[in-house]
């Protein structure tokens, strides 16, 4: 049963609802290369722990075993978080065709908004599209600034 659950987890197949309710962490899909990055983080953490445990030349002033254990426990969780975030950031699928398609769609959307006469932005864009921006400009503004906003 456990082997089947782990096999399904590894293959990316959705687990049954009973497993999701019983073991919510087993249902979480880990990014690719998580264990590789986690092993590297653990190796770095081990080096930090050894340095922390032996950091003072006089044995009387070295940290106690409980302190080293607490730091080890914290570094284990920090290593897991760093590995999860790093692999999640590196797991982004950069498909060139999808990106180009999204870029063209957004450009067409902006162009169609500009053709319909709606103001895309505020300020100079509102004055350039024919909207009356004079009501938004205070009377004490110099003429140079007013003409820049009106698009003259």
C-alpha cells in the first residue's frame, strides 16, 4: 500500500481522496530536483553545524549538545524550505511559443483598447484621446504644464 502511494506520488498521478485526507503532506507534489537541492542544502547545513559546534577553541565555552541539536533541527527545516522555494522557482516552464502568443494577445488587447477611444492610462493619454482633462487640472498650473497635459 505504501509503495503504491509513493509510486503514484512519484509519477504525478492524483492520489485518492482518502489519502489526501489522511496524509495531506503525501498528496503535495514536490518539484523536480527537490531531493538533489535538499541534499546540497543538508550538506551545507552539516558544515554550518560542525563549525557552530567547534567554533570556540576552549571546550568550556563551546555550545552544549542541546544547543547544537536545536540549531540542527532548525537548519533541517530551513534547508527544506530553501530547497522547495529554489526548485519551485527553477521549475518554471519557459515555452517560447506560449510566451509569444501571450505577448501578441496582450498587444492586440492594448491596441484594440486604444482604437475604441477609451483612455488606457491617465494624464496625457486621457487628453490625447479626446477626453476633457481640463476639469482635472487646477487653475494655478502654468500654461506649459497645462499644454503638456492637453497634448497641444
